[in-house]
């Protein structure tokens, strides 16, 4: 009996170790479906590497997106499909186009119309929109089939209605909900609604940005400041231009033509010195110097010299970077990845 008991324990231990090894390779995580795989292009085909730069899914696709909600969209033999971390096709259909999964649903286009599918490939919202954007806060921004108006819907496809919601919202590119607020535009004035469609902050700003880190940039007279989610001024209007908060910092121009970063008290903590900047994410922000991009940390220190022609934000510890190189009489984009110290994990290829 003791021998059988010990054998059973050893078997369970081996299974546990095996599962942990698989999870560490694929990045599977039951809590948030995180998959630490990254799309790369090699000789015209797309595959995936892991965080160490090792190829985990051989290049075989015509196009490939990053993993979101545990699945990634790929183009294979001229058809759009979704794969899991094992490169299995888990959702296939006659899709004209598809977007990433977010909050368990993904926008897909069939016969010219957009709808939303779940992770089993079933329609949660039937195709009936001219445009459809990702879900956030269980809400999605869509455009009606006759182009007549933009609106927000629930995951059942029901329209969000309120007596205080603008009757005829205009297009807003930054339409996701953050801090339970969404930026809306009507008659060239901006304000904010909550997830029930109630106008929480009056449409009165000539320019405004979405909420991020519970603050939103708004233009008052000719200067930018920040409000909180009740509409009260949190940082007084004093800036020529601002970006969105991330990791407690936001891009801003106060007195020059260059950008620095401010904290939530409105203090300039990274001096104005960059030609262009982007929002902090995973404690790194992209900055543009001398016609090239690099990244800085929250102290303002560059992690590499400026050398990239384009960059994307860090996600799961890596950032995709682009080098544009001359090939004969033309130029080609080559894609690679750097870690948070600026070291290449995957040198740019195409």
C-alpha cells in the first residue's frame, strides 16, 4: 500500500511539473488567459516567438496578430482564422476581416457587415453594423448599417439608451470605456458618459482626451488641464498640449515645442526634450529624438539610443520595433522585439 501511495504521489508531482512547464512555455494563465507569444515575420511568413526569442510557432501564416484573451488572429491560405497557443485553428469562418478578442468577444466582418463572436465562434451579436470597435466595460462603440449614427451596445447587442445621452454622437477614435467613462462628441463639443449612457460630464469642451488612470485631459480656453471622473479640475489648465496618463505620468508641453512628462500633481518630472512622445506602459514610454524612436524609463533615461523607425507599446515585457531599410530602389520594413533593457530578443526581420 505504501509503495502504491508513493507511486501515486510521484505521478501527481510529475503531472503538476509537466503542466507548469507547458504553461511557462505557452504563457497559458487561467486567471487572465495571458499568452506570452509574439508575432514575427521571417521570409514573408508569420509565426510566433516566446519571450526569450525562441520560435514557438513556425512561420506559416500570411499575417498574424498578437494574442489577446488567449487567442490570436491569423491569415492562412487567404482566410482569417483564430489560433490558440498550440497553433490549433479554433475558430474558422467566411470572415472578410476579424479583430482581436477583448472581454471574451471579437468583432468580425461578414458580407460587409460587422458583428461579434464569442470564443467558441458563435455570434453573440449578429452582423448588422457598418463599423464595430472592441468591447470595454462590457460596452462597444458601433456604427449603424445605414451610416446614420454611432452608438454604444451591450454584449447582447442592445443599444445603450439614456435621456441624457447625446442624440447624435459623432465619431470618436478613442471610444473605449476607462474609469467607467467614455469620451463622446456631438456638434464639435466633447463630454463623457457612463456605462448606462448617462451624460456624467457635460459636453462643453472644444477638445478632450479619454480617461486614463482616472484622469482625462481637456482643453479649457486655450490651455490643457485634467479633470477627474466627476468633472472636477484635478490639474489646472496650463499646458500647450497633453497626452494620456499611464503608470502615473502623462506627456505634456508647457512652455516649449518639445514634450516632457508630468505627474498627477501637474509637476514636470521629466523635462521637455522630446520631439514626440507616447503614453507610458509597463514603465516604459516611446520618445522621438532626431527622427528616430527609442524608449525611456520613468526616470527619463533612454534604454537604447534612438534608432527605430517605428515602435509599439510594451506588452508582456517586450516591444515590437521597426527598422526601414533600403533594398534596391525600394524600402522594406523589418520587425523585431526588444526587452525592457533595450536588448534585442528578436533582431528585425521580414
